[in-house]
C-alpha cells in the first residue's frame, strides 16, 4: 500500500528467513532492530507520517488502552494489585507510627501537667510559708513574752523570802541554759503543785 502511495520512497524492510530457525535469538534481535529503524524512517518522513494508513497502523490517533487485550488487562490489574498492596502496607505503617506518636505525646503531656502541678504546689507552698512565717514570728514573740511572764510569776512566788532570793537567782541562771519550752513546762508543773 505504501509502495503505491509513495513510489519514490525506497522501503527497506529487514529480511525474513525461509530455511533456518526464525526463533534464533540473534536473528530476532537483528530483525527487531531493522523493524525499529524502518518505523523511525517512516515517522521521520513528514508525508508518510501523516498518511492515514500509517496513522491507523501505528494507532497514532487512537492509542491502545490497558484493556484492549486480555494480556494487557491482566498485566494492568497485576500492577494495580501490587500498587494497592504496597500502599496499604505503607498506610498501616503510617497508622502505627501515628498511634505511637499519639501515645508518646500523651505521655509527654501527662509529664508536663505533673511538672506544672508540682511547680504550682511549690509556689503556693512558698507563699503559704512566707505568710505563716510572718505569723510565726508574731506568735514567737507572744510565746516568749508568755514564758517570761511565767518565769516572773514563778520568781515572785518562790523567791519572796530574802534568804531564798540568792537561790532563786542561781536557779534561774541554771534554768536559762535549758530551752525556753522546757522552762515553760517546769513553770506549769510548779504552779500545779
């Protein structure tokens, strides 16, 4: 058909074998290369490439889709199945990674909350101690004046005689070496008797 349409164009198809094995790998490779060169020469010629017969033969206007033949359909389906399997596997890995990261984030958030709670408790405790420290200073003054008053009462009651005053003075010196709380306890014990 091309010879009739383009008589001036020299068509050189690769040779066929008539007497030897047509399935010899070397022969098949040479024939394939020859056919590729022939087709490239056809497409390179502008008039021949635009010819309807060539365009239909090479399916240039309507290229084959994946479902034009059973073998192509199977190959396409296998490719889709492999891609689907690979993507599902990647999705599962990503979901596991997301779950792991969510768990880690939750643990870190709990740790942060615990640290914030501890800091808040410590700062409240410090403020409470500062406030109670001021109160304890005041109450300390009250306690020490009460102890002094108790000692004064004890001194007046037991040291009224002039003879016992020297003994009271020496006794009060000995009592000063004892902590104030114990002095107060001794004073209460003496008052009860």
